[in-house]
C-alpha cells in the first residue's frame, strides 16, 4: 500500500481502540467505538484530497510542521488516545493555542461527535485555527468521522489542513469544496485571528498640495508575506484616486478630515481592515514664488512695459496683474503690458502679480520698480520750411512740417523779425510790411502733447526784406552835345530813397549820380549828336533791392 493510501486509510482509525480491547485509564470512555476494526475512508484520497506531505520530518523539511506534536504525541489531550490519532492531534492543537487540557464538552470524544456536541460554535465557514470536522460516513471519513486542523484558508471553497491518523502518519492536505470531500463543518474552539494590534497612522502636511503618508499599522500574527492595500477617505467619502500609501491633497479635500483604511491580506487568513485616526481639517495650500516676475521696458510715456509671469510652486497657477503707480493701483491696467501715460510722469511703476489656485491661499508678489517715468520725445518726420519772396508786400508761407505722434498734438506758430517774436501773427501766412524792411524773417513751430517734451522747430531765416525801388528820368532844356536830366528814385515803404545811380551807355559808365533826397538834376556833356540808349542802374541798399532803367534819348 502506498504512503498516500496508508495516510488516507488510517485517518481516524485511532478512534477504534475498542477493537484492541484496551483503553488507558485516563482516556474518555466515550472515545471508543463499537466497531471492532479501523474504519477506512469512504473514497480514495486522490479523488477527494491532495496530499501535500507525509511524516513529521518530511513535512517539517517542507515548511509544513506539526506545531510540536511530533515530540508531544505521547501525551493524551482532552482524554484522547495518544500517538498517531486525528482527535488527539486536533485536541493538542487546541491546547497548544491556549485552551486548557480539559475536553470542553461532555460525551464521547470520537471525531464524529465533535461537531454534534459543539453545535453552537460549528458552522460552514472555514477559519485558520478551526477544527475541520467530518461527520460519520461523510467522505473521506468512515463511520467514526474525522477531524483535522485548518492551517490555511485559501478561499471559502479551498483550505489546507494538517492531520494525524491512527495506524498512519502525520500529513498536510489540500481540500476543495468541489472535490467532494468538503468537511461537514468547522468547529471554532479558538480560531487563529489575523488581528490589527496597532492602528495605521497618517503623517504629513495637512494642507492642499501636502503629501500624507500612511503606515500599515501592526498585525498579528506578523509575517513578511502580508500585503496591504489602501483606501483613503475625505470627510468620510472615498477618494477614488487614492490607492497607495501616499496621498497628495487636492483642493477637493480642503476643509475635510482625512483617514485611511488599510486592508491586510495574508495567505490562509481572511483579509482584515483597520482604519486610522482622522487627521486635522485640511487647510489651504501655500503657493510660493520661486522666480519673481520681472518688469522690463523703457519707463517713458507711450513706450511699452511688460512683465513676466515668474515661476511658481505648484506650477501653473492662475495669475492676475495689477499695475501700480507709486504703489497705488492704476485703473484698468491689468494686462501683462502697459504703456505709461502722462499721469505717470515722474512716478515709479510696479506690477503686483497675484497667483491663485483652487485650494490655496492667494499669493501676491510685487516687482522691482521702474525708474521715474520720463517724458517722451517727438520724432520729426519733416522739418518746417518757409516759401515766398522777402519783398515788401509779398507773403511768406510756412509749411509747419510733420511729426510723430501727431494725434492729440498741438502746434503753435511764432513769427520772428530780426530774431524777435512778432506779436499777433500765428498763422501759416505772413505779409511783409514796412516794419520788416531790412530785417530777416523766420518762423518757429512748437509742438506740444501731454507727456511729451515740447518740440521746437525753427525755420531758416529769410534774407533781408527789401522794397523794390523805381527809377524815373526826364530831360529838360537839351543843348548841343549835352543832356540836362532829372532823376527821381522812389520805393514803397521808404520815405526818402538815397544812393548812387550809375548812367551807362554801351556798358561804359558815363556818370555816377548821388541821390540824397530822392531827386537829382544833372547834365551829361560832350555827347555825340543823334539817338542814344542810356541805362540807369541803382545798386540797392539794406532796405531796397537794386533797380535798372533803360531809356532812349536824342542828342542835338
């Protein structure tokens, strides 16, 4: 007979001591059976159980020991017969778990009775440390029944047991409900519980953005094979994303208390869960500026200033910008760029950048200030010019030129005579009068605009303003070889014209005639008789232009 077969056949023949005709004086009388030979299991073990090991030494070497029964099997427990015996082994395991060595019921000790006499603690739920019980003739047991010790609970439908057998040997076996050898019940004298001995704890910064860390707590019996899963709650509600030992707090958790449920799982035991103490209420997180915003650009009216966002932790918060003039908010200036206005001249500008994020307190950072805002300068596109002839009675016209910016700019025109402003003349046209004779005329365009340095653009000055004189000549009392002439020199705007008039003929100066009061009588002598072309030339002065007159005369 094979080892496997022998272990099965002898599972609980230990209960059949009546067949031997002897019974130790200390053994319970009810522990013997009426049968006169060992009972064989109802079915072969290969069809009902999977034997994992057999024999004290062999099982121990494979990590499946007898909890010391190998050395203690010479002692009777709960008045069961010692040695290889399923009931004495099961009783030993109960005593070894802490129960007294007194049978906890009155009546027979055969395996078939264990579940019957202990109905109040017998059910169909396998637990580590429970006694697996087979009633009489429930396979694989015979009429004496069978008991084994539940070592592991793989699932509600699969267990691993250790057992000893009359006339056989100690063994471990795997049993499945579907295999047809499932116990009639499980007697829960003193189950091995998988207990939490110290709650899980939660540590960390209870602020939005903070990281909480859970410990597993302590469990008994301890084992490195225990695995843990985590379920976090905020305000009593599950945090579906949180299944690890750490939790990064989000805005949704603000104002709530956090706790974690740790479920410990270990082969052979049902999973157990322990819950930590709740944390304090989660507070707002703290935003911090890791790189400050920077203001750049030229602090001049109408130039563009800009500000960077800076760098924040946590990254990518919502940012609001407020430009400040000497620390006071500027209405409507809430973009990342700003063009200084005339109101900003001589004031310093800064930007307050406020970072916001759900679950965090707002944080504001103010940039370093600009230099005091300076006036802007106009850009001249076309300089002003004067056109017209600087002659008495003529008009001078001013082209004021062009500049940028032209919008909202005001141009003021000033005319100058001899370098002094001319009062009352502010237009683009200037009519030259007698007071202008002998003077240079110029104009200046002054452009003003709020926030800008005034632009003063003078024109070039004219030449001296002059009047154009007229020359008149007539002859009186002509004689032989001579002419008596009267010369009159006059000009608009000049009361008395003076100067020298040259008389020429064929390019030869015949006479220079000084004129002091505007009129002069003079004579030309030693002339050849006949027609003669004379040219009278006046060179001009500081107030008069030059003038010429050509006249035909006849000499006798």
